[in-house]
C-alpha cells in the first residue's frame, strides 16, 4: 500500500526528522504498558517536555494576548495515579479548535520479541524504530508533541492571536475501556464543536468510519453433580456452548454495511468448572462484537439474550445472565467534513499527493468523541500500520514519522491562521 511518504524529507529536513525519531525513541523506552506500568512515568515526561516548551514561549503582548501565557497545561486524574494531559493554545471564543488526540498507554509488553529489538529498546534499524508502542502510538504522540511545539513557536513569533485554537490532548486507558477520553469529554476538553484528529497508525490514509464495539459478559449457572451421574446436575459449560453457537450463527446472518463490511463476534475468554469429573455449575464467556449499521447495540443485546434463552431450553436447569461491559456505536464517514478537507489539503502540500481515505478496523479515542459528542469532524491519521500494532516486534518506519510530523505541523499552522 502506498503510505504517502513522498516528499516527507523535503517537507521537514534531516535535523527535524532526527528530532522526531529521537523523541519517539525516548517515548518507546518509557514503559506505559496497560496492564503493566501504566501511564505515570510517561505522563510525567510528556508534561515536563510540554511545560518547558510553554515556559520558553513566554507571554503574549500583542493582538489581545495581554500578559497571559501563550499556552496552558492542565491535567485530570480519571483513575488513581493515571492522568490525562491537555496543552492548549487558546483562540477566539467562537473560532473553534483543532485537537491532536493521543493516548499515553500501550498494550502489555508481551513476549516473542527478537533479542536485537526488545520491547523497550527503542532500537533504530533498517529505517525503522522498533519497540512496544512504536506505531501504537508513541510515534504519533512524538509527532503531535513536536507539531504543537512548532505551532506554539509560530504564535510567539507572530505575536498575534490565532483564528482557531489548538490543543494536544493525551489520554490514559485507551487500550482498555477508554475512560481517559470519556473523562476529557466530561471535563470539557473534547466536545462536538472541535476538529479532532487522533494520531493512530493508519498506513498513510485518513480514516473516519469505525465499527461499533460492544462487549458482553455472559454467565450461565447450572447445578453441580458427579460426572458419573450428570442427569442429577445441569451443565453450565454445555449451556454456554449452546449460547455461543446461537450467537455466532445469528451474527453471521446479520446484514453487511457497504462501507464497514460485516458485523463480527469473538468469544475471547471462557471460564467455567473446577474439576473434570464434576458437572460445572458456572461458566462465564466474554464476548466482543464489532457492529456495523443497521445493527445497533440494542439489537446485539437482544441477540445475546435469545442465545441465553436457547441455551436454557437446550440444557434444562441452567439459567443465564448478561452484563454489558462496553458499548460504543458505529461511526460513519463524513465526506463533507471540514477537518477531512483540511487534512487532505495538508497531505497534498506535504507529500505531493492527497492521502486516500478509508475505515478504521479498531476503535479509537476520536471515535469516542464522535459517538458521545455527535461530532462529525473526527478522524485518524498517523505513522505506521495497524498490521504490526499490538504484536511483538512492533515498529514504525522513520519516513512515516517525518511525514506525520510535517503533516501535523502544516495542519496546525493552517488551522491557526489559514
């Protein structure tokens, strides 16, 4: 796939390309795995780095700045010792805002890494930066931090209020329940009026549409008995198998969406029974559904409830219950989005050609904003490929870092002043 790297080196320059690589290396070498070390150390690093840039920019004295700092730096704590950050260059009250949205956590470090490219090594080799989070999304975070610093320096140099504000929002918990972006919405950092661009790896494409993500915890209860007399009990594992088959068959029969394709289901974890010679009295299954229109979360719940009913009928004496542990709606594309037009224009200026558009197979913080805030100006564009995210030997091409840093800077400067 053409990832749009044409012209990236010319757009920035060798020194700035090294700057992006070196900052991304430092971020990769800082463990922020979830579960694992979580975001404490990396949040402190990013906060200090941004604080130094804001302090160096000084205070505004022209065009309505007064003596106020050119930018602010705020934090919230959605979870104990797990924080979100916002660095912000304010614009006029009615001027809107561009948000570069990044998450601080990565998935767990995992096993299977090559000896010469360890998970926290931040090794540069063969034109790539290797390590956990290199593409998801410490490469994108580094590029967004540098673009914010570039824009802040431009504000200080020009000495005039921008026509649009700029924020860099860094969240916690994206790799789990996305409670960081939800907290940022509650705090008013993210809303329905902004242009919100997350820096997830997108293979050089601009991606807007997302499948919905609905999670269920399905528990079947039965009756314990000796395995030699199973008729005296009720097998909760067998009932779970009946429910799983019903749900899987029903999902396969759901209608497709022209843009997002087919709704999918994964039974990611099952836990039941305690000895092989005992009829199990309990079994819990964790279900992940990725929904496409016209199927809604309510439709998905009804489908699983029918699976429970079928299981109860097939295995007398069992009873099922259901808990919804995650509920995210599908997000459509918005081809007339001003943000989309602005990002495509920046890719054209920086790369010499306009990026392609597409859908996102996962779910991102920007999709949370799109769904909860009904914001049509949310998209994903960042360095690297989802094909290597969450895997051992994750990497991001250095050329992608150069391209993304240049595109974000171009986008920020044009958003601030046009």
